[in-house]
C-alpha cells in the first residue's frame, strides 16, 4: 500500500468556564483510511498502533513513537485481507524494555464474529522476534478478542482477552454458553505461558483492561451474572494465585445485551483507579473509584459526567493522588469529548471540552495518555471520505 505522511501542527484555544486553555492539535494524515488507535505512554515516550486500510480492503497494522517533539517514521507490523476490523475491538500494544507486543484480529471462518487473536513481537528497532502467532490455541471457530496488554518489568508481557470457545456449545436449555475472559503471559521469546480462565461468564463485547501493580497483574472487565447483571469486576494475581473476582461496585445494572462499553484500570504504586460506564437509577453514568490497597477494595463511586453519559472512558494517573479521566457525554445540542481531574479524596475538577465529537461508532474509543506533564488525547474523525486520526495535547497544569 502506498502511504503519504503529512504532519500538521496548529494551535487552538478552547474556553472552559473562566479559563482559556491552550490545546495543541498534532495531526497526521495518510492517503488511506486510518482508525482504531491504541496510545500508550512508556518510559518517556508515547507509542501508537493503528489500522490503515485502502479501497481494496488491504489492511495494515502500523506502529510509531512520539519522541523529542516529533513522530518517528512509521513501521508496518503486519498486513492482510482477512482481518476482523471493528471500532470497539481494536488492536492494542505494550512496550517492555526494548520490545513491543501488538495484537490484531484475523477471521477464522465465514461467521460475522468468528475470529482469532494474533500477536507480533519485535524490538523497537524493528528487529523481528516472533511474527504472526496465534494467542488463543483452542481451535474453536468462535469470537476471540478485546485484548489488553501490560508490560512485565522488562521481562515480557501480561495479556487478557475475551474468549468464546465455550459459546459454541449449548446448555440444557438450548442457549449458547457464556463468553469467558482468559489471561496469559508472553515471554521475551514470544512463548505463551501461564494461561488460565479468570471468569467463566462475562459480557460478550466490552473492552477489557489490565494493569501491573507492585503486587502483580490486575484485570478489570464487565461481568455477566445469570440474572443478566453486568457490573464491573476486578481480579488480582497475588503471590502467583488469582483471587476470586469481586465487583468494583454493585451497580446492579441489568441489561439483556452487551453495551459495548468497557472499563479502564490504571495503577500507581498501591493506588488503583477504575473508570466505567453504567446505568444507575435509569440514568447513564460514568463513574470512577479509587483503591488504596492494590484493588482489594474500592471507594464509593465518584460520578464524572454532567450531561447524558455515553462513556468510552480512558484514564491515566497524573501523580499518586490524582487521575485524568476522559469520557463522552451529550445533550440536545451535541456530543462532547471531555476530561476531568479526579483526586483520591473525592475532589473533581470542572470539565474541559476537548472537542465536539460524533456520537457514532466511527469515533471509536478515544485514547488518553500523559507524557511529561502533558495530556495527549486521540480519536477517529471522518475526513474527506476517509477515517483519520486526530491528536491533541494540553498542559496538565491547566486542568
């Protein structure tokens, strides 16, 4: 695929209450369609993977870093024509030492949701370690996706995903068995080890989230009970043992289908923050809860949204006690991508409107990261008959 890269830099002033906040737009355009970004801040640099596609349905997974105030030259990690490309179930990545692990999805059969998770492991220099290898080795023609990855102290990676191997079977009532969530480790050589099932009944198509604390990996996801309660749950690996999952909060949201709206967990030492979308007392809500005990218990939820919540949350620790959370909400006038600063003592800043935004699926799941006291936010926009990626940044001291 022919690619032409154009970098555009512009300054935009957005007014938020009494303060004017400078938001800098950092855009890059390809001649193809670009979407499904995954933005990660690691070791003083910002990294990005995204999907590019052309009119002939050729698809590529690309990678680059933002270092020294500029994007590095893009690397094409994988190409194909039989991929499953979806606004909600998008490729993700993590960096561990000098290695980057990326995920993407390939169709395994003709069914709409029959696809597998494939991985690519290489050095940041571009040197290949292990290419195009499958994560889920069950062999069932089912849904496998919604991957989240975390680095393991320069010693490989932790990975979790939704796994539909059980859904091909039916129970005694003729209903398909539930979706599961699984976990594994990926070594520096690309070996898959320590694979296990974390929960045997979870929501079918909500994003998962994973973080690595001082105690071990922590996975957060949307559970699914027999009564169709779909609340956010957390499970921790302590001393190489997975604990039984517990709810972050008992929202009691009963919904007979997947809301396609997963949580986000982030950690800083013993502190965790989880943000999520729910419906409480009939009202769509974005919440955030803190834990000061590595996720063994959580504070009462802090409501984030002011308008009608859409969700699609992301979050990042600004320091040990404060988190920046991004979310979408709307009113009769439009839909907005906004951020707030939330303190562990319950203080919540006024919202900053990053952009008016399309509420549809084409926007994808906006990404938020913090690098050197700057907040970076990226999402997908429709521009000149193609999807393109839009990035803005602002100083965290202005929030």
